């Protein structure tokens, strides 16, 4: 058997039952996705596959084909691509790799559309989230499952949060997050239908605003703090929608 990877991002369960515990609890996250148990006959696309946990899981659930697409992490942190390749070997997988940015995806896939598209943990990295949703719609012709950060959960009007620098979780690649009405509206405008947004599976205080007093004036931070004493206003949701 291939040597087991260490210090992984995804958690994995090996064919012999052993577990690799990564930084992300993919077993718990998987439950929140409400993925159909039986994917037989479906062509699946996993956009932003990273170390591939969800791609391999779709294959395990009987998908006819699975494409794992990613670029940024695989190029910036090759150890994650190495983990993907090692797990591909361990699972004796037929998952196909497409190295592509979201921006180039329609071209990279030659216009092919999938029956099930996973877009997990990617939308908040988008400089232009509406454009990303339109691309996801273009490469899909069935169920689309999105998992993403949402913010301003206590605001009823559609709004988007913008995170300058590393103000969301200390990570400069986190750029923006809609609240739930904005996410729904953007998805409708991108052409999705039958949009179901599940209850947030995580909720947080607006910790990014506490983090960086240099970016946000002290008076704004203290105003927001007092406004936010009770509500937990950012979080993560899963969305199911149809692209056919
Ligand atoms: C937070 S990780 C999520 C990984 C996995 N989908 C999950 O849910 O565990 C975000 C992934 O999106 C990818 N990503 C972000 N922006 C991207 C872009 N513009 N083009 C391609 N991939 C991108 C990153 O490379 C990374 O693998």
C-alpha cells in the first residue's frame, strides 16, 4: 500500500477502516451536505477538490465518472496535490484530474456539463462571486451542491461582506461572503432554480472584525461589538439547487 500522508487538510477513512484525521473534519462536513447516497449513473464535477475527499466519496457512492478540478492550492501547496495523488492510489481511483482555475473551467472542460456539481468552500475566495456562480451554472446540468461562508445572518436585506486583506480568519484568500437573501438572489440571477438553503451548520461571531483594529476604526469596531453582543452573524451554509 502507498505510504500514508501526514498533516493532511482533509480527513479520510481508508479501505481497511483506519482513519487519517486532517485539519478539516470532512466526515462531519459530509453529513451537512445532504448528498444523495446513491450516485450511480451520474457524472460528477468537484470544483476546488483540494485533497479530493469529496471526489473519492462520490466515486464510492457509485458515480459513473468524477472530475476533480483545482489549481490554486495544487500549485501553491504541492503537498496537498501529493496527498490527492496518494489517496487516488490508495483508493485505486478512476477520478480524473483537471487542473483549472474556476475562471477557465468552461474552456478546460470543453463545454462538458455534469449531472452533479460540488462547489464546496470556494465561493468566498471569489473576487467576483456572481461570476463564479454563473460559471458553476454553465458547467452543470443537474443538482449543484454549494457549501460556503455566509455573513450578516441577522440582516434581512440582501448584502455582501467584503474582507480586505486577511480580515476573515487571517487568510488573504477569503474575499467576500453574501448573506442568505443575497446568496439566493445571486443564484436566481445566475439561472439556478429549486434553490434550497439549509440551516447554517456553523455559526460564528463576527470574529474578523475583532481581529484587525488597524483596518477598522476603533469606534466602528466598538459600535459593531455592541450591536453584535447577542447575534452570531457569520456562518456556513449548504445550498442545493438545480441547473437543468
Ligand atoms: C477552502 S478549500 C476547499 C476545499 C474542498 N472543496 C473542501 O470543501 O474541503 C478552497 C479550494 O478552492 C480552490 N480555489 C479557490 N479559488 C480558486 C480558483 N479561482 N480557481 C480554482 N480553484 C480555486 C483552492 O485551490 C482550494 O482547493
